[in-house]
């Protein structure tokens, strides 16, 4: 075989291999079967949600919740509630586990999808399907009380 034919054959094999691999590959993985807060969900919250649901909230003009500010009593950067049982509710801050037990993530990510109440609010980019599915699986399939 001539060098040109070998090169042509090699390019064809590489192209077919790449096409076969990409046909079965998804650029974004499926959500884990049993995500945990610390390993899987908290990193999403830290990168996408604490702008408004962290301490202190940035409350900048780039991203504003529909009501103007996120409730200061809801934080996703912490797992458990703080001061909710010790002082009669004054200063109570709800963590991500409480929100999951109340099915708040399903409400704001699924039921309000396409409305002004969908989270994160625009102009922030929407969560990817992997991020959304990971949060929803954590909320529904695993015990939110498990870190």
C-alpha cells in the first residue's frame, strides 16, 4: 500500500471510531443513584445558589430573586438548621436538609420551571440537567437527614 492509502485508511478508522464513541456518549453524566449532601449536592449549591442562599448573601444586582431578596432564614451552604430549637424560633436559620424535607427543591426547580419563581432566577444561567437531577434525587430518594 502506498503512504497516501495508509494515511487515508487511518483517517477513516479514526473518524469511524470517534463517531461510534460519540454516538453512545452523553456529555453530561446521569445523576448518581444515591447522592449525598456533602459530596454531591453541596458543591452545586456552593457554585450556583449561595449568591442568594448563603451567608452573607451577596444581594447584588446581577441576580435578584423575584421578591428582591432571598429569605435570610434559608441557607443552602449549611446542612442542618441553626438556632431553631434553642431560642423559640428567633434567629432560626433553615439549612438544606429542612428545605429538602419540605420538598422545596422540587417546587422551585420543577413546578415553577419557566416561571419567574424558577431558581436560580434570571439572568443567572439555569442549572444543568445533571445538577437539577442530582438535587432532586437527593431530595426524593435519599434521606435528607443524611449528610
